[in-house]
């Protein structure tokens, strides 16, 4: 069975899970394919495939758009839009959201949604985009469209309203700035896209009024950025967390493990490094309030230790620059973290099952596989929540770093390097790690980067900043959106010792999928670590253009990037003196 030619609609029809006669979109296609190939295979006894995923097809979306004259509103908005692309995108999204929030929904749809809830019961729901373009073999659209949760509590009418509101929000997300920028970059328009919606039960367990899975994550049959020559591209990688899997797709703290070497930590084995990159919060649905929530592990530690018999396999106390057993009295002196230190030894089947399943799905799809899952240590079974083709990172042939690089080096890194090269780059944009974060203007920095990105379209500029670009937590890095960095050609993340500004050494966030699809080079640099260079003197002593925010600097000159994946070395070089040029 070819994934490219696979027709998903018969699968959903057989379960009577279709609403409308339109297309089901990429996410629904992946789910149907997973169901088709796993059912009856040797993998089936170890894998759970929920059979109550419903699809609201594109026909229903089209009816809403027609009934409420959404296209006409969009055309009027674009005709009156300001010259700034950034402002236009914001205005478009604001008006589209209002249109979808207030528009009329046909009565038959409300009846269908009631029937869906009657069948599903009061299990919390994930309402997810499934557009016709996303999760394809060429474009992922990962994270560009909306996923919304419904605690699914209250009266039947309240539950229908909650589900309807979530569907409206998913529809409106088709017009958000990041999605429109992604379409534009890949030569697509708003008219090329249409939106189906998957209604999916949240796989998890009730713990009092808290609802969440024990483990959730994303797994990949290939890994294109590796911290060691011991890791092969074919070995695969997983990024996982405790609680809802939202932390694995966003640039928040989660655990990364290579499926062939699950005990090999990409950040190293020092307690401090482990603590800096480990999850200390978890996400859940509050069934009492009906809200999506984040909780501190320190506030829930006794509760989690009681509710999860295997908690000591993934929780430790970081204190006095050491890691201690979760049940020790060191909590008085330190903080608990989800380190997952003992997890590979106590749950080896988790990693071997993921490796086996990822390889199986890749073979069936005929291309590298990317899947989302949940896992419970009690029964040792995986639940597949999503399957899609993995965007392959096309590495260049071997890159040779110039012999005279030492005297011209601005930045040098020696981890997670893949082959790549850029030469004669005129623009380098830099966010000063020592100015960023001194106040709470994180989002002003992000918006400033967006304005520069718009002006530098077509230049493939170099972007340098602290920690994790695109983090939803601004204390971990600049919270830019895709549309605010989509024109850069090379992204540099600078890690600052003794701070949370540390590059994300993971593969698998939506952010990294974008880099791979768009062919954007990536280099992490760890200041103060052997083999790394952060030439702060150059950044401080070289003329630059002052931007609206004091943390943002724009250098103009002749720069180059050389990434040697074989030797795990990457450098950014200044090829000539910089000069000032107002852009």
C-alpha cells in the first residue's frame, strides 16, 4: 500500500466517522493509514489505535465560508490593507477570527456534533486541524494551524458549544500569520488551502480532577542531527515528556533520547546540564474548571509519587549540583525535575517498541515517518495519535571549513552539526543575550525581528540570538513566530552558561521540522564549552545599526557559514569589515 496513493475516506466511512462529503485532510489521512497498516500486523498487540476519531470534512468548512461570506470579507480586508506585510497579516487574522467566532453554523452540523459527543461520552477532546496541504510528503505545515482542547464537561449543550467553538478556532487558524507566511514562502495562496477537522479523544487517565497521559511524545524513524558518531541516521529519535504532549512539539523543556542509545544524553551527563534542560512543569486538563493548565512539579510531587508507581524512574531532585532520588529529603534544598534518568534501564521496552514501530511505519510509507503517541508504564502499550511523512533534511556534500577560519570566527559550535554552507551573506541580525531579558519586553524583541525579517526577504540573512528561537516561554529564548524568521538562511542559537538561554538539542519540534523543509541551516553554540566560540568582543566592537529595541543589532558586511557534519564543526566567519547601511 502506497502512502502517496492511499485513500483514507473508506476507513472513516467504515466506522461512520465522517461528517460531510469533502476531503479529510492530511492529519486524518495519516491516522487512517496507520490504522490500515498496523491492523493485522505483528505490531498490533503492542499498539493502540483509537477507533473514535471523527473528521469534519472540508465540505463543512466550505459551507460555513459560503454562508458567512468569508471570502468576500478576506478580499475587502486585503484590498484595504496597509503596505506592511506584518500589519496586513495581523489585521487579516483578527477579522477572520471574528468572522468564524460570530458566523452562523448550520443546524445539521450541531446535530452531528451532539451525536459525536453522545458516542464519545465525557472524555476530554483534542480538536485538531487536518488541512488538505498539511502533513504531505513535501510540506508539513507543522504547528501552523490550531489544535484546541475541550475538557468536555458540563451539560450536553455546554459540551456541544465547547466543541463548536474549538472547531471554529481551528477553521480560523487557516488565516493566522504563520500559516499565510508558510504558504507564501512555498508558492501557495489562501485559495490553495481548505480545512478539515479531526475530533480526537485525549488519551490519558483521570487523576482526581487532573487528566493527562503519563508519557506523551513524538518519534521519528530518522535523525538528521546527531550529537555523536555512534548515532546513525537510521536509528531514530524520540522527544517525550510527562503529561500532555504539548511540550514535545513546542520549544519547551522535554527529554530527547536516541532509540538505539536511550541513555546517551545530547546535553551531556553532568547534573547541572541535565537540570537545565529537563522538564520541571507539566500540562494537563483540569476537569473541574474545564481549562488547559500547566503545573509545577514541585507543587505536585507528593501527588505524582502516589499516583504513579514508577515515578522514581523519571523524577529526581536537583540540589547542591547533584541529582537525588525523588523520595529523598533533598527537596528542602533543591527542585524536582523530570530527568528520566532511570527510565531507559527500567523501561527498555519503551524505546525498543518505538524503534520497531518507527521502522515498520517507514517501511509501509516508503519514506521516513513522524508519529505522535502516548504511553502508559502500567500496560506498556503505545497509542498512536498522529502519523505523517517526516520532512527529510537534504544534507550537502562534504563541506570543508577554510583553513584560515580562526582569525575570522564570530561563532563556532561542535554539536548537532549537519553539512551546509552559505557564502557572501550581507546581513547578520543579532539579539544580545546580555540585554535581552533584562526587562519584560520579550515580545517587543520578537516583533522587531519580524519587521527586520520582512525587510530582508530574499537575502538569506544570518540570525543569532540567545537560547531557543521560537520558544513559547520567552525566558528560554526569543518567542518569534514562523512568519518573523521565515526569510533567514541560517539560524544560530547561543547558549549562555548559568542561564536558561540554552539551545534546544532536540529534533522533532515543529520548529525543527520547519528548518528541514525550508532548508535553513542551524548551529548551536555553547559559550564557555570547549570547542565553542562566541566572539563577544567582535559583536561589541563592530559597528552596527541600532534598531528599535536595544537588544537587537543589525550588522552589514560579508559573512559566511560553513558546517562540516562529518567533523561536527560549524563556523560563522566575517569575510570583510562591516559597514553601516540603513535598511
